[in-house]
C-alpha cells in the first residue's frame, strides 16, 4: 500500500480487491436532485415552462461540475475502508456488483470470501 502512495491491498483487512468512486456525499447529491425536481415542478405548475427546464439544466450542470472537480476515493470491497488522496492505479476499477457479491457478508456459501460467521460489522 505504501509503495508510490497506491492502494494495492487494504491496510485493515489485507484484501487485494478495492474499487474507485467519486468522493461525493450521497445525501447532498439526492438533495440537489430532489430540490431541483421540486422547484422545477412548482415552476411548471405556474406555467413557467422555460424556467422549469432552466432549473433542471442548472442541476445537471452542477452535477457535471461536481463530477469533474471532486477527487476519487478508493474503497475496500471486504471491510469498506476508504483511502483518500492516494495515487490512482490501473488495477483499481470502478465498483462491480459481481465482485461486491463475492464479499457480501450475507453470503453463507462455502465459496464466500467473507462469510457471515466472520462478519463483525463495519
Ligand atoms: Zn479492507
């Protein structure tokens, strides 16, 4: 992990499978979406159709701007440890549901990497 400030293994659980996503507060994202939708509907109700579309366009632009400006965070599939301000690594890809299911704590199958019996919560 410390070599070149890249995450190749989780420092907490030693798992070698991590993913990368934008470091964005989900509550804020949902708030922007809901706020824009409600304001747009109210404006539409008052027959201010172009203003309603303008609000939706502004929300989309804010979303796009945040996506470009915000840094990435690297997250461990197994223990959900988060690593910020690390150098990107080609092997660390975006979230994959198939990989996440492999580490699902509710998976009680013998092939599970993280069976429920070993799960101690986050
Ligand atoms: Zn981990």
